[in-house]
C-alpha cells in the first residue's frame, strides 16, 4: 500500500532526481536546479501535466465505462488550462481532473488577504484539481489538489509556495476505509518529519469545515498551503508525494464499496449531503473563490459541483440510523490512527 | 391589477395611516411617529409579521395542496424569527416565507463594507424573505424581500434604512409575463416619483447578476437598499407598497402557466437553471452572506435554495431552442415596458 516501497511503486511515482534528468525542461531550468535550490516552474508544470494524464487514465480504467473529455482553453488575461471531465460513467456520475496555469497582474483578494506582503505582486498559479462524485452512495466523494504559486514584483525576490492536499467525503462511513485513508495520508508524509502528518491532518480538519453548519465536510486527510519550508526541490517532492498517494488511498476504498447495494433512501441521503459539498465550495473554498475572482474559466472551476443535489428544509436523520452515524461519528475530527499505536507515537496526533 | 385602485385593494394593503391607528404598538411608538418622523421599529415589525401571515395564507391557497409549517426560533446572540416552509405542494416544490428580527453588537462585513460609517455600530435588522420554487418549469421562481436596519452607537443619532425588492426567474420566458411583472413593479413605485421605477429596475438588473457567468439571474424587478430618502414614514410606505405588489405581480403569471404541460426535457433544464440560483445565493447574495456571517439560523437562511438541482459540465442549449431563447432574449437587461409608450415617458427607462 505504501508507494515508497517496492519496485512497482517507482513506476507510479518516479523520484524527483530521475524526473529532473528526463523531463524536457530547458537547460536553464536544469542549471538553476542543479546549482542551487531555485524555484523551477517548468519542472512543476511538467509534473502536473503528467499527473493529470496518469490520473485520468487510472480513473477511466477504474470507471470501466466512461471516457474523459478534454477541453483546452486559454484565458484572455494570460494562461490557460486543460479540463478533463467524465460524466455518467459506470462508477462516476461526474469526475473532473483539471490542469490550469494562469498569470495575472495582481493577486485577487482571496489569495492576498492573509498575506499583506503579496498585495500588488503579479502572480503565476498552476495546479491540478480533481473531484470525483461516484454514483453509488457507499463510495465516497473525494478531492485532490496540488498547486504552485509564485508572486513577483520588480526589484524584489520572487515569492513562491506550494499548496494542496486530499480529503474524503463519505456518505456512509466505514472505519476500515477511514483508517486506510489516513494511514495512506501519513505514508505520503513519510520522510518529511514525524510532525507533518498530524499538522496537515489538523489543517485539513480546520479547512474543510462548514462554520454555518458547525459540521466537517468529510473525514479529512491532508491540507497544506503557503508551503515552502523545505526549500524548492524538497517542497516539490512533498507535493508530488501527496499527489502520488491519492490513488493508493482512494482506489482500494472504491474496490471495497462499489458493488454495495443501494436504493432510494441512500440516494436521497447522498443528494442532500452533496448540498453540503456545494455550500462549502461556493461559500468557503479558496480555490473556487480564487478562480471566480481571477476570472478563471467558470465551467472548469465549477466542475467540482456535484451533478445532482437536493436541499430539504431542516432535515435530520433518524437517531440511531446509519445516516445519523455519519454525522455523529464520522464527521467529527477524530484520530483515525489511534489504534495504530505500534507504528505511531500517539502523542504526535494529540491536538 | 393595480392594487392602488379599487376598494378590494384597500383590504390587500391597508394604508399606512390606517395601520398606525390600529396596530398594537406602544403609545411611545405612536407618540414619536405622530409628532415627528422618527424611526418606529415597532411599526415595521408589526407590519412584517402581518405580511408574513398574509403571504403564507395566499400562497397556501394558490398551492391548493401544501401546508406551511412554522418554526419559531431564537438566536443565542439576540433576536429570533419565524420560518414558514411548504414542501412538496401541488404547485410549489418548495416555498419559504421567513420573518426574522436579529440584533448584534457589530455589523458583519457584508453590511458595513460599503459604508465605513457603520463600522463598530450595534445593529438591529428585521425583514421578511420569500422564495418560491414551483414544480412546473413553466412557472417562474421568484423572490421577495423587505427589510429594515438600524445601527446605533453611544452619543450618535441612530442610522436606519430600508431595503428589499422582488425579482422573477423564469425557466421558459413569456413576453406577456415579463411585461405584466414590470408593469406591476412600476405600479409599486406609483406616487413615489417617476424616476423611482427605472432607477430600482436598473439596480435590480445590476444586483441579480452572476459575474462569473456574465448572465442575469432572471428578468429582474425592483431592488433598493440604504433607502431612507423619503424620511421614515414615507420610506416605510414605499417598502410596504413593494411588499403588497408582490402577489398581484406573481399570482396572475402562476394562473397562466401552472397547467402548461411539461416533461423530462423541461425538468432537466429547470434543474440546471436552479444551479445558477444556488450559485448566485451562495456566492453573491448579501442577505445570505449577512445571515451566515451574523450567525443566523442556517436552515432559515438556506431555505432559499432550490429543492432539486443539477450541474452539468459546460452544457449549452441547442441554438434556436426555447432554452436558448431564455438566455439570449429574456436574461438580458431589457426595457420590458418600452411598448407602453402611451403610459410611460420612455426616456425614464434609458440607461
């Protein structure tokens, strides 16, 4: 399960040094990178494009019926992207995997509000965003994002940082799945310091939270932003580790749940829970707001929204029902790896 | 059709002077109001409660099947409200008519961003909000809101203002309906100056606009905010005129369209267009943001969201189809009363 061990995993995620020697970046990139730890946007872009292609290939295979369409677009103010969406598949009611790389003269408010030193800088932002909405309510919805920002101003050193993470939004919870998801998230942080998983797990719980509902969006995972602490090459390696751990986290859960029988009751619950997903993305999500404020391509930004959604006034699940258990047990920040005492210093996970 | 003429209309909207002599406000209120044009929150609240009751009664009668539930709630930080929702009716898939009256120590950002003189003031806000989501896609969705704010600070005169309006969101457009809707909106402004309808019509077009789609939410109506220009009593009378013109604007359209046959195609289009409604309310709507930011009752605030909604990636109607005509003809700011040249100085409507 850990992609950091075993020969097959090398294929899934060729290591950073190997990538630098094979990807077709300019010699200028190579020189800078090998000499000192300079930011190398070309290398990030190359990786992100490869990531998007590999994710779509693996997810179409997992779906078994649907095909990813492909829309290449350019942005009037600079940059562009490639949106890939699969709709009405066998497994996925809607699956989107977007790449974008945009530039702008000034960072929009959603990006600079918390960091005044960024105001007035021009920026470049690239990333891959994935949202999967399966049809079967027993298969969780999930989200992956990895991104790289740089912000320039004449006469000043460029600022740069990585961001991203992955999180899981089940409709019906399974402890086994939650533990697998978080073990895999911890594995993504392996080699980057023992404190990293608990730190980013807590950040994820904090970020994917609906204040107006006092409710978590899902069972979390990893979330990082303004991330440059390891220098460029190693921070990129960490972003890659997160991205490469996404499928090993998600696909085993799909395999376990995709044949689970479901009916109208489960579907109705899924559609209502998807309403929470819409609320989060449109009210709070920084990526969505950044995209809308920076005049991104609306259809690409909003591909994250679920295909069919419902809102009922003041609906509450019956006490003791599986629907109620989702809210009471799974959608509460929880140390899913507490039982892994043999392999984990539990104090790391304490708040 | 014009509620300002004929005896029956007096019943529909007893005039302001008559209301002041009959409503059970304290003698303090009466004294202030009769002596000078002091703000009288008690009179506004009394009117709003009566408005809510009358709207629910008329809409339940129009529905012919559903019943409005009633939830009274209090807000931990001050105030409360009464939410009335009808779901799965014969006409309305979801209809909500809320009254709320809340207080707070400081106005939230959504209310004070544009008016720095309000920062740091305590506030009181009361209003009635209505959103109707009919099942038949030929019957338009509609929204009415009327509200009264006051903002206090020790040693300063209280500031107060009214806001509100109504707007119509058709799925399939009819010129006859659009003209009726806007004639009625103009009638609501009768007696308040010839400039008022064109001014508030333009404000409505500007407000109910999805920047990220470059698309109007519907065919507009009236929108006003920070409204105190006529002094308290006459500004209240204007707010009442808007509120009382809502049913005469909407019910004749319902009567004309409710038996119009519809099928899967119309339903699918309606569900996608409802997605735009969700986008507007969660991304832009000041009332929604104010409610969420001021820790209002979430279920009451989000009763505005449609019951069943869908998003499809990058869907566009077939050129020449009725669905395409909605977007190209109806969802474009337009002078619906241009043909009424005999009764209207057209220059008033020029931008």
